[in-house]
C-alpha cells in the first residue's frame, strides 16, 4: 500500500460548489451554495464523519472529493496530489486510491453482472493489472462472505450481504481512502452493527481512512474519530467525536443530538435545543448565520457574519453563542 506524500491522505481547502435551481416562473434561476468554503483534513487510519440533515452539503462534498462533481473553487489534495483540475486521464493513476461505498447497495451494482465480475473489474485498477477468481474469493471471505457469492447476481442476496460485497469491491484496488454515503441507512438495524464492526476491523487491518456522510449520530459514535457538522453548505461545528457528542456548542448540533435522543435531556420545555421547521435556503447575499430562521435562540446578532472559531482544543464552532457560552433565551427572536 502506498504511503501519502504528505502527513494526510486527504486535504480539502476552501472548496465551493454552487448549483442553479428554479426560483419560480417569474424569478428564473437562483444560485444555491451546496458547499461553501469547506476545509477538511483526514489522516491515515482515521475516520471523519460529515453530519447534517438532507440538503446540508455533506453528500455534495463527498462527490467533489470523488470527482463526480467539479468544484467552482478551492483545492482538493489526495495523497499530496492536487486533483481538482486534473483531466480524467491524468487522474487515472490515482483513481484506485479513493473508492466509494454507496447508500443503496443494490443500485450500485450492475444487475446483469455477477458480484464476482463487479469486484474483479475494480480489482483491475491495481497497478499490477488483472485479477483471479481466487483473489476475488479471498476478498469476499475477508468481508464475511463465502466465495460462492462471486457467482451470484445482486438480486440473489440480502441487503446486508450485498453491502458486504460493496465493501469488498471498494477494497479490491487496495485504496487509501474509502468514501461512504449513508453506508448503513438502507440496512435493517440488526445488520447495521455488523457492518460497522466490519468497517472498523478492516480499517485496523489495512490502515484505511474513511470519510462518512451520514445523518445517523449513532453510527458516528461507533466509528468516527472526528465530526464535521454541516448546514446549508457550511461547517457549523467540528472537532473530536466525543467532544462534539458530549459538549456540543452550536445550536444546530445541540438540536441534532436532542432529536436523536443522544443528549440525555428530559426537560421537554427547554426550547434551546429544538430546531424549528424544515431546512430553508438562505436569501442570496445573506452573510449571517444560515440557521437564524430556525434557531430557538436566534438574536439580532446572529444576522451578522459568523466565523468558525476555536472553542476548545481541536473544537470549532460558527456561532457567537458557542464562543461566549450564552444560551439563555434573553433577546431571542420569536
């Protein structure tokens, strides 16, 4: 396995991606900042979790790293190589170093191919070329499947078995980084723990780095070393997993934990941790906190631009209340 040319497997610097969507017949198209100035650093053998509701930008960021989208600006470095502007031909030698495990295992396999064929195709990304039936069988065994699964088509196996096969396919070219988009959300609760335990074991065995986009904070607690909480394209809080889950400082993070029953709070009257309504896109040109219309403790000061500020060792948040520790409701916008 190759070693990174820098101290990290992945570095993302000030990355931005804007999409255009309809604002109505009379208003035409408007720009939506899906990812807005995100920085990220992932070390070998570590796991970073991207957390937030649908529409927060976590999946778009994952796709930018995988080169499924091209960023508008910013830098993405894989194993020390700046890749955001490389042609597909120039990137091809690096392709094997970053692999993907998709949310829906059935949708990620060609239904006309056997599982063994799909795994073997990815295995050919290795520098030494082709693969053998024996190598595919060994890889399936490593993820807890019998080699006989190589002869089966995707619809002939269960969701949990197919997700194991998807993990085997991702490991086939000996990657350094595996990106996962909601890797357990399509699985039964009884299977999720088995898959997460498998991912941890494979990481320790192969020195893998994981980037996981998920809304499931229980998954985060089990596998992640660091957490980045995203909202409307921005990182609103980041830091070591235990720090974020036990001492959240941004109102949005506190709301996510409360909604997930991970806070241990029993006082239903405490509205300082309950986020209101659904995700709403910020008005064009608005520079204040993007949570302001949903935040239970929003004040006029929140309409000013908020910087991602250190609030503890390795712990940063984009909120003046997180910096000051003031969470009383005085001055809150009704």
